[in-house]
């Protein structure tokens, strides 16, 4: 892993930013690079992943069916949209969008965190109840009791779900 410290931060302009770059070999996906920027002064954070070779726009559909699926690897670039229709959730690319390499469990944890924050800040009882129900659903998915479909669309092609069960479709531009 390459690491360069004390770089100027684009936000707070202090020389407190650390840049890291890691080269990884992901089976069935190939060589890719994981970059991260981290400013210890203002907390600015950015990360992304990019495949070494140019990829075609993709749409990946994966159904989580059991506990074993939690360990399935996921590559998600900052250009990807992750949606879970059953949970009515969608994470779209934007300025704060992060690219990362994780697994299905990690993706569920991210969604869980979003719902937990919603539950904390909800003012209406109705919203709180809905958030609670979503958390219950996520828990059941983690236990393998309820199947869950996860869809990743990436016009840059730098995303993947590494499983024989994943359907990979060409994404229409
Ligand atoms: Zn900063």
C-alpha cells in the first residue's frame, strides 16, 4: 500500500491529508486500485475504486438468500447506484459518494446505519415505526430468513458482486 501524508486538503487547506492507494487482485474482476483521501484536520474523506482495465457499463442483480451470502465480495465504485427495492432504499452517486470494496454484510450494515440515523432523527411516530420495521427486516435478511434483492448499476463498470449467483446485465446508457 502506498501512503503519502501531509498533503494539502482541498477543503480546509491544511497540510493534514493522507492519500493511500492500494492495489488489489479480485477474482473474476481483475486488478483494481482502491484510493482514499483522509484529512485529520477537518474530517474530509473520500474513497473510490477503479479497475485497471476499462469496463462496460453494468447492472448487477444479486439475491441474498442465506448467511453464507453475507461473505460475498462487493466492489462498488463512486459511480454506482445501489438499490434495494424491498427496503425502498437507494444510494445514488453524488459528491459524497464513496467507492469501496466490502461484502454483502458490509452493504447491509451501511443501510442499517442509514435507517438507524433515520430512526434517531424521526419526529413522527409513524416514521419511527417504519424505521423500526426496516431494521427488523434487515436483521431477518442477515439471518437468512428473508431473501433480499440488491441491484447495483454502474455506468463506469467499476463495480461487481463476486458470486456465480449474480446476474450481470449490460446497462443501457
Ligand atoms: Zn481538511
